[in-house]
């Protein structure tokens, strides 16, 4: 009996079964095994932060020498640009004041008023080639929980929190094929659709728009934003622009290729939106 | 034995650190090498399938914990990648670079195809496309990295074995 237990095939089978059980448990209920992730992620986090920032400063240090000429000409262009922008800015400040007055008058509820915004740095990315997940330097210690939306400022949707460890969390980007976000085609006569990642498109940094209503005429250049349905993402965050509409065999199978407003390869900082009102986001009843 | 465990643990930790940070900047054709997999295959080639399987399972587990998806997937695949590479090569002359490259390449393609198939259960599967776009370029990249790893690992291994012989002598 002891000989059987000590034999290599037996050990291999036993370990395989053990790992399959682990796989099953972690697949079923993520929350119970997150402490396991902390074993690696907590000691890893300061090192990843350090290595990433060393890499970034090396990169900028190296480019310093190469870019000197470029910088000089760019500086000239920028100076004139600054003057132009200052002028435009003054006008905009006036417009903003006007806008605020009108808003208050209409008593418009600010869509992001229910959220507090937490800044985070990207410190690491997925070890493999298949997924588009990255690690940020805040976690449950800072109050981050799974499914919190992640944005850059208010102009672009990045994704949502996939797992939250004690000091760091993983963000699933919208171009990952596991990701899906309820979207709205923002033009007159626009409708609801779903933005999903696609294995072929994500290489280019694009994602696809599925389930486009039949009566909606999607065109290149249409803006896509979150619809607020599904309860994860708040309404009105820009996702991207339609750059191509593809039709397969029938009209029912059409989908659109979307170029996100963000360049995911250039991201360094993001913001996590934390719901502070306690209210579920609009539309979550439909879940 | 103890030294071996320490060397592997430290190497896995360092490799994971770079795998998740700097490697992002040296992507070629959209892929980066899988350094952990290279380590597993080479340990199996150099020291046999038992060591390959153990290193595969433990480094896979570490990879699982870092990637933050279901725990156990990379551990299982690492276990079998180590077993396969070690077992298939057990009768071949190991210190031959061509044999080594052959095993790194094919185990990488198999491993990444398995990752793709197992993670896309329940959705559309385009295996050939996935192999052409990801697994194949990655396998080429892994083979190139393996040349450097192999050079280092062979030397560490010789030194460790030398110490064992010395210990026996006295």
C-alpha cells in the first residue's frame, strides 16, 4: 500500500486531483481564496512598483538624449499653442460659469456625483500573452472591491476591477475578450448595444460592438459610451468611436469595430470609481 | 537539495517580477516570452521529469496567484509541461542545443494552445488563429530566450552537482 502511495503515477494523479479541486473552488467563489493571492501579491507589490518606476525613468532618461532636437522645435510650436489655448481657455471659463448657472437652474443631477474617485498607478501587467489585465497599486486596504469601474479622468473607460487583493488589484480592460460593457450609441436614433473584447481586434487595441439593434443605423465615426445598464459602469463614460461596420452572412450578424479613446499600451495612471452613495447605479434593477 | 529549492524559489520570484513589468516593453509582434515556461521546460530537460513536474507545478501556482484568475490552471499545465518535456526527452542526449530548442518550441506551442483552449471554454474557439497569432510567435521567442537560460542553468547545475560529488568524497 505504501509503495502505491509513494509511486510517481499516484503522486501525479493525486496532485492533479488536488489542483482540479482548487480550480473548481477558485472558479466558483473567488472571495474565499483571495487570501491565497495575497501571499504573492503583497510582497510583490512594492517590488513591482519599484521596478516599473525604474523602467519608466530609464525610458525617459534614454529618450532625453535622442529627443533634444525634436524638443526644441516642439517647444516653439508649443509656445504658440499655449498662447492660443490661453485665449480659448479664458473663453471656456466664461462658458463654464454660464453652464454651471444653467445646470443649477435646471437642477441637473451630476452623473458621477455618487462616486468618489481614487487615483492609482499601473505597476504590472499580465504575465502571459492571452489576456489584457493589469495590476494597480491600490487594493482592499484602500476600499477597492471587485467590479468597481476604472477610468482615466472622465474621458475614457478602461475597464473594471477583476480581483482585489490587500494592497493591489487587477483590472480587466474592455479589450479583453472576457470583458463586456453595456453601451449606448450616442446619436439621434441610437440604441443600446454591448462592447466586448475580441481576440483578433485586441492586438490592435480595438474592441467590438455587438447586439446592435436592427433599427439603428451605425456609421463610422459614431461615438460609443456606457449606457449605465448592467449596474457596473456609470452612464455616459466615453468608450470610443466606430471605425468600421462589419457584416457577415446576414444583417443580424453585423458588428462594429470600435477604437477606444484610450491607448491601452500608453496607460500609466488610472482612476477607480467608488460608489459612495450606497445606491446601486441606474439600471441595475435590470440585472 | 536545499540549495536547489532556494535557487528555484528565488528565480521564480525574480522571473515573475520581470514577467509582469519590464517584459511588456520588449514585445515582438505583440507577444512576450513566457520565462516561467522556459524555466520549467529546461529544468525538465536538464534534470528529468520529476524535477520538471515539481518546478512546473510550483511556478504554475505562483503564476496563478499573480495572474489573479482561477487558481490551479497554470499549476496543472506547468506540471504536465514539465512531465511531458522531461519524459519525452529522457533518452536523448541533453546537452545538445538543437534537442533543447526543439523541446522548448513544441512544448511552448502545446502549452499555449492548452491555455487558449481551457480559458475559452464556453466561447467561440479559433484554435489555428490563436496558434498562428500567439502560440507560434511566442514559441519562437521562448526558444530564443531558452538559449540564454540554458547557458546559465547548465552552469549552475554543473556547479551544484560538483558540490554533491565533493560532499560525498569527504
